[in-house]
């Protein structure tokens, strides 16, 4: 499977993502430079975490206007698979590729720590092989990660199975104390209606290397690879 | 050279205002053979400031051990120390202070401290992979302290997080001596292939000189001079001396710099930190024994009509000076263009060994490079020192003067919620500790931070340590303890102590009692570094950390922060601090001492401020560490955690908390219970051992003649001391985790 990882100026999780895809999962990976428009025939585009263009305005607000994003938007419109993690999720929201917005954490601080999330639906590429009851330990690292959508949108998301993950405690219980940033309905990740564009705040690529003693993130990557190689 | 309309000749008054001494002004006139103009005098004033010249410290710094088989660059030779870590790789690492700016503007002060230290690493061609910091603040109840803590932590976080290098470790300490003058020390470590480093040098007549990165503004002018004087009530007027940081530019500069170095077209490179263009042009030229012609009007500026001295002295961040091989200009320009960074040709290398600065075709300053720099013509002073009265006084302390508390639970509650002991979660969760996916301590907490070197069997171990209360009690012993604790942390995590960097935070060097603390600390550091075979690779000195209130001056505790690098040759030896399993035996390696001197317990529970440093013997410490090393390499132990602030009890609790376990222990009845549980005698490590390995464990320690004693057993979460139940781990953890947030919110 051929992955393309987009590099914006200020991306800083790009190499971590590439390391997991290439070195740990042995997939083909190309780097997609923000000034280019050629997606090089990739099967799957990843928008990695970081602070694209410094994120001085609003996270992801500038990145979505970069030349490569025009191609990514066209690719997604044709059903191409796109995953945005953290800043990548923020960019997807800004670009309107997934519904909702990401606001400042409710404690107004950057938060980096391990949290638990639970897959909500088996009918997406990203979650299809994840055990539904398992609380996955995946770290977050963001200042603007509080997912928000209006009531109508939430209703649709729930009805269509577009909610990918919710924050939970280590036993899998979804409750307020397990919600690290105040996200509405504990939402940690969503997808678009076509279920080909995925956005999530937690960093699965930070939980995919046995040397770091946590490989829960591999569930997501293996889910992606399973479908395409099937 | 004639003075010009824009630039008048100077006199002694001007010199004094710029922080120069009368004899220094005389020396400058001698060097130039004439009276300097204002631009030139400004140049000398920053280059000869304490911050750049180390004039009051260099005599003693030279006595520190610098040699070691792994050293690739000796202290002072390059922007950071460079250590061979094997497998064809080297680690560049350094610690630096940003105390004075942080005292005025905590957010930018701390942020630019992080930026500066990382540039020191990547200007050598090394990619930073881990950052640490060591922070000291005043009484946490003060509004000023809360403002400083919040600003500093946000500044470090926002800069480091966006820059994208994980913050893997650090320390935070509170004491009223830091009320006005906090200490903000930032450390960075980077990895580079041996032989692919770039030097801060300049040579090759006609080679072009570039300034790259951010435009030059009026921020940070005379910052180095500002950092070389006492913080006073008037310091707020110096606000323009504080720089402003832009981590996004720094990230671009990092990527572009490493790419440019790879091109092979770079002769030398230096980042612009203190004293800006003047510092990088003079240090690179002096090192390469060449000169430069620099056209200041070519420098991209943020403001119009900047004066020559402003352009020269500006400490605007995220800039580099790059000397390029003539004929390869296009390659360099293309790379910076790719990263959308300024890359301006501002001058050329000459053979004159002089720095000639032009503005609109006019020579505005002409000075010899060598005479400006440390190791060249910069002044060197020997300061006198005298032992302060408190030193003899504190030695009179005896444990018998302190009554043992009737109920140890009150002490336990006091300590677990004391900001010096309690979890620093409130702080560290604001730092990205996981970006780069190399932090092996995230899911396996350990005494030193263990940072993976991907694709090898190796990891590096990093730690920053200094208990300044010990150093204040006894500078020589206290500083030896700081080095020992750093080494102990690395050994307990499975690493081999390799080299150190230091950040020497002291009061005014012209105060003989402060200088006595400085000399003592250097002696203690030398002794300990020789013992552990950890040479000093460099670092930084920050004097004038004190508060002037009218006539009264109060120095901060002498705080020689030690940043230590260790090598974990085989990742299998990585050892965490957490208990693993109920029923595992808990042992103390080392011996219990009837000592509570300088402990947090004595200082904040009993409020006894004057006592000696805790019990410590360097040879004994070394033997204990060798014992731990053998236990780890023989795979005899499940966990190792050294006894430090808060004593044995806090060590046990910290080992119990990560896996929600507990401990049932018995006390050594030959010493006082409070000394046993809360004393901070050095050279003690708590280990846990599985029942299957216990016999081999005991045999090894007996064979090696290392002191040890059985403390008890790991429980499933309830705790007891001498069969008496105390609060369980869950309850204590809750207090421990929330105490700091409760103080700050």
C-alpha cells in the first residue's frame, strides 16, 4: 500500500508517522511537499501533526490553502482515503472535509498525556478490525483539541456512524472525568459522510513502537492495511 | 578612523553607562590605538560583558576536568559539547540559563531560552532529539511566583511544542530565595553522525558571509549587558532587552540549516544568541583567524532607520551567520528559499583579522576580532572570596535539637502535598514529551529520561539535577552531590554516566561570599566529575542572580545545575523506577543514616533553615552505583529508584504509584524513625526483586561487598510501616498529583 505523508512548514509529527508506516509496518511511503500538487499516485494520504505555518492565526487555518491541499481536497472528493491526526484533523476541519471544529481545550492549556479512547463503529476503514470493547491507550498533545459541532451535526454524525472514537477511562467507560479537553460527547475522532476522510486528535503513531512499550495505535494502522490488502 | 556625524567619540562616562570598568575603557583605547566611537564601545561592552566573556569565572572554569576518551569537542571549543556515543554517532548537548529575561517577561524569556539552546545544538549540524529544563521559583503563595510559573511554563511549552522536540525531563523547585529572580535553565541534546558536524569558524578570503532566518529588530539590544547586572526595581525599564521568540521560524531554520550543512558548501556557521551579529562575526573570525567586511545596510531589518550599533547588538531570535564556499552561493540560496527564509549576503571573509562594519558605504566600526573574544583579548579577573558566617553556624546543627514528631502521618501528608515533592504533572503535561517517538520513559517512568536512538541497540539517558539547598549549606559537598545524583539517576535507569554540561547560577561575583560559593561548587564538581569519569563539556555561567532592595542584596541559593548525558549501550538494561508485582521484595541498597540535615522535612516541616549538607561520601556513592550497575546488567532487579528529595518514604511512594501498588516495610530501629523515612542522606537506592531472583541478588551484593538491607514487600496498594497501616497509595497519589495545581489555581 502506498501512503503519502504531507509535509507543511511547521509539521513536526511527519517523520514519526513515516517511521511507523515505513519502518514498523513496512509500507511504501512518499513525502508530499506542501508547495507541490502531485499526489504521486498514493492510495492513502496522511496529514500529520504539528504547527503548520506556526498556527498563529487558528490551527490549520492557513495550511488548508496550501497547493497540496487543493489536490488532497480533489482526491477526497473522488473517494480517496485521507487521515488527519491532531493538526491534520484541524486542517481537515478548516477545509470542510470533516464536520465540526476544534476549539481551545477547556483548561486553556496545552495537554500532553496518555488518554484512552474507544472505537465507536466497525464500519469504517480506520476502525473495522479494532476490538469494540477495548480501551486503547493513545497519547494526545494539543492546545486546540476540544471537538465541537452543533446539535444537528451531532445528530447526523451519530446516526450515520461517523463518530470514530470517544475518550474513555482505562476500563472503557465514557464519562466526564475521562474527557481531557472538554470535547462534546467525548468525541476524539470523526469521519466524513463518505467514510473516506478521518480526523482524530490522539496520536496513534506515538503508540505503535514496541520499544516505547505501547502499541495500541497499531490497531488503527492494521485496520487500514487489512482492508486495502484484502 | 574618524568619528562620523552619526557616531560620536566616547568617554569614560559612556563606558560606565555601558557597564564597562575604567580599566576596561583604558584597555580598549590601547587596543584600538585611539578613542572608540559609540558603536565600537558598544561592541566591546557586550563582548566583554560577563555573559559573553566569562571574565569573572573563566579562571576557575579552566580547572574543571575536560578530558575523556569520548570527547569530540572540548568545552568552549564549539557551541555545545560533543560526545562520541558509538555506532558512528555523536551527541551534542548543552544547558543554558535565561534567568534575567524570565524575571521580567516570563513567557518570552523562557521561550527564547528554549530557542537559543536548540540553535546551539543544530548550528553544529546535530538534530535536537530531547529537551530538559530546570526551573526555580520563589514562594509559591506569592502572586508574583504564580505569574512567573504560569508564564515560564507556557513559554517553554509553546516554543518547544511547536518546534517539535520532546521535553523529556526536568526539575521544578520553590524557595523564597528565588522570589524576585527565578532561574530558568534549558537543556537540549541532539544527534549527529561523527564527522558531519559544522564548526563555528570562518576562513577563506573572499568567501561570502550570509545572515539567514528572521529579520533583525530592536529587541534584546544590550541583552548580554543586562544579564550581567543585578535585577533591581529599575529592571523593568530594561524590557526592550528581552527578546521575542518565533518557534515556527526556528523549526524552518532547523530544517534548512541541516539541509544546507548536507550540501557541503558551508565553511562555518554560528547561531546568533547573546550579542547578535557582533558575537557571531567576532567569534567565528577569531576562531578561523580571519577578518570580515560586513555591510550592515544589507541586513534585513524589521524597523526602518536602525542605527549600526542596534543592528550589531540586536538579539533578535532565529538567526544564523553562515560562511559559504565562494562559488556555491546559489545552492545555499535555493535551500533557504525552499524553506521561505531570508538568506542575505552581508559581507565577505578577509585576511585582516579585523571586523570592518560598513553602513551606506561608510566604515562605522573597525575592531580586531581576537581582542573581543573569550580566550583572546577579553579581560580575565581573579576575584577574592571569603567564607560566609552562616557556613560555620550551620555546622553546629545536631539532629538532637529537633524533636521527633509523635505521628509520622502528619509528616507524610505535609511532604506529599509540598510543591517541592509533589507531582509536577501540572507543569510537564503542558510540554509535548512524546513528539519524535523516542521517549522511552513515557510508559516506563525512570530516574533519568531514556531517549531511544532509533535503528540502534542504544539509547541515551538524560537528567538535570541540583539541590540548591544542599549547595547553599555546603557548596563543595552540595555540588558533588548534584553530580552524584545525576550519575545515580542515570545508573538506576540502566545507563553509563558519560559527560556533563553545567549551568552555574550564582549571585554577584563581586561579593566575596558569593564568590566563595562559586569556588566551592567548582571544586566539588571537579572532584565528582573525576570520580565518575564524566568530563565537563561546557555550559554557561549566570551571575547576578539576586535582588537589590535599597542597600540590601540577597543572592539566590548557589545553583550549579548539572545536566548529565549517559549511554544505555543495550536497551535491555533500561530499568524503570516502578514496582512491578505484588509480593516482590523491596531492598535498600546503601545504608540508612541517622541524618535529617538539609532535608525538605527539616527545612519546611520543622522550619530549620540552617543545617549542613546531608550525609555524603563520594567513594561510597561510587561503590553503590557500581553495585546498582551490576544488579541491572545481571538482570537481578525489577526496578530501581534513588532516594532524593523527601527521603526513603517518598522514594517508596514514587515506586508504588505508577502501577497502583503499595509497600509493607519495617524501619531500621538503630536510627530515628524520621531520619529513616524522611532523611536525605545520599547514596541510597530502593530496588524491587522478584522472589525467584532474590538469592542471586543477595549473592551478588555480598560478593561485591555492597551494603543492603531488606525493607519489606510490594503490596497490592495498601501501605504499612512497622505493621502499622498508613494511607493507601490511591489516597496519597491523589494528594501528590493535585497538590501543585491546587497551589497554582
